[in-house]
C-alpha cells in the first residue's frame, strides 16, 4: 500500500555559467515558478493527472529538502545520501508533524522549501484571498497561494516570494508576516523604533495569525519565531562548541550539562537567528532594532497615517427605554435563556460559562426571530484547540483596530507612500465614525462606494 503511493522521485543538477549566490538563487526561483506555471497550464489544457501532481521540493544552490510520508525513523534509510559519511552540512531543520487540517500528501509533508511550521494559521481564508487579489495585480502565471494547499505551504510560498523579491533578511520577512503583539511591551520601552516599524507593516498587510512555532532558513540565515500568543513550546540551547539547537521539548538534543553555555525558551512573538556564514547569533530585540533602523517608519506614519478615533453616539443617546426589565432585555437582544444559562452561572460560580462543542441553533440570517448583531458572525477556526479570545480579557495580544482599504504588496516596502494608512479602532462604526472615515479617505485621495444591502421582498427566493 505504501509502495503504491510512492511517487517517482528524481534529483537533477542545474548549472549556470556566471550567476552565483543571491543572483543564482533568484534565477532558480524564477525558473521553478515558470515550470510550475507550465505544469498548471498543461493540466488545464487536458494534461495527465500525474502531471498535475508534479511537485518540486526544492530548487536552490543552498538548501536541499528531504520530505515524505514516512515514519521518522526511516527517513535516513529512505534517502540514502543522508547515510553517506561524506555528507556534511552546518545546519539542519527536522520537523515531524501529523496532518491535521488537510489530507496527507507527499508535497504537504514538512518541512516546506524555506519554512517548518508547527501549528495552524487561523486567518488563512483572509490571507489567501488578499494574496490572490495581489496575484492579479502582479500578473502571475501561477497562483502564489491556494486553498488546495495547507496553511503551512501557503505561508511558505508568501515567505519565499518576499525573500526572493526583496533584500530583507528572513527574520524580518517572517516577523512582518506573523507579527508579535508589539504594543505595551516592556522590552520595547527603550526601542520605540521597533514598535513604529511593526505598526507600519500592520497597516499594509493581512497578518498570518494562529498558534505557530516557525523555523526558517534561506541557506544564509537560520532562525525561529513563536506566534504572538506563544501557543507552541520552543526550547533553545547553545553549547560551548557553537551548537545552537531549538526544539519543541527539552532533551531532543543529547548534550551534557557542562557543555551548555546557555539555555532558555522563546517567548510569545520572539525570535532568535544565526548567520550561517559568520556564526553570529542574535536575539529578538537585536534583530528587530537592526531592521527598524533601515527606514524612518515613525516619521512616515506621523506624516501620513490617519487614525479615526471613536465618535459619540449622539443620535442613539436620544432614544429612551422603558423601565420594564423585559423591555430593556428585548432592546439589547437578551433572552431569558441568557439570564438562566449565562448570567446566573457567572454570578454563582464566578467564572465564564462553558458550553459543549457544537451549536445547532438556526443561523441568524435564516431565523424568524430577532437576533443581536454578534449572532450573525461565526468563528471559522477549530474550537477544539483554540480557546475563546477577545480584546477585553486578552488585550495584551489582541485588538479590534484595523486598516481600511486594500492590502499592499510587501515587496514594495519600505516606502513612504505605503504609510498613507487609514485606521479605525474597531470595525463597528457609528455615523460619526463613518463621517470621519469619509473625511480621512478624501484627504488621502481614496475613493469609496456605498453598497446597499436592501432587496425587494418579491425577489427573496433568489437572494436567499
């Protein structure tokens, strides 16, 4: 059965007469993307099913990727060159992971081309949609991302695209794609430039967010980063002879205590990197301070960014409610069930009410009964592994503020023009907020359009 699913694995060698280093890496990346586009067009033209399953694991002068649906203990015997005593490398990324959100496939085995990802991306749909919109602007022959791939594969593609099309270092690329919770962090009290840099990038792209331990390497720099909540373990140690190791659990690397120079763990959103050419090791603040110094992010934002502050609910204040508790509950969308199952339980037990997985209540949009605004929204991520999160209890790592307008291509950054951002503190806006948004949009030369959500009742069937 395993042999029946075994793909045809081939290794080829490519030579360029003059290109070396970063120039060669860029040419190899362009060549691989062109091959993938040819494969896609061939399949669309009626090519064989096996053609569509063709996958290039790596095409680089610096890295080789070994991957497969094998047991971890047999990966070495499966790829015999890993057992050859002449095989030397100054780094290695090894990641074993079960497929949780996709059907297991050889191309989706970890690691990816430049990234190993332990976790899941809960914002994937928004990330993919914005990248597909950017693909249309870029005029790509093949899509950079697809919902047919795993979250790890999509993040890896965007990370690689950013690395190959800009001169920013890998740590900077992954730090902007998967940003930390940078506000009100004591580590940055003496480094406001880091906060300004992360604030700049937060306004131009859709953050990739979710529990994640990310290990990355482009052949020149290797490093690791945790998600902003720190929902995956990451242990780090450095030995006297220069071995830097990062693993999910202590004890994976067998070293004597007397040989350990220092050890610890990555905190939420933090990074650690090593330069594979010089051996220099840098920790989080050092990495981000160096990148923040490359552009005047703070000055750009102060000059161009417009932050819309919440306005008063002047029209709503004029409304009056009756003294009846039932009237007030009805006005705010509360029912007796809310009192009995939530308020009473919270009052008696001094804790939040817990419910079992699953909700069989009718969708609010199809219900005959009136519903509150939040009943019309559903969370899309897995409730089993992710606890509820809101900006009140978890304000250190979450906020409701957002940037309005289209997301921009990170390959165009840093640029002063990208600092022309229009931000709101919450997606829930009253009329005063809307007026301020329209005024800000006009000041920045942005166009806006009002879409009606009304439809004739006679056409109700086709709308639903």
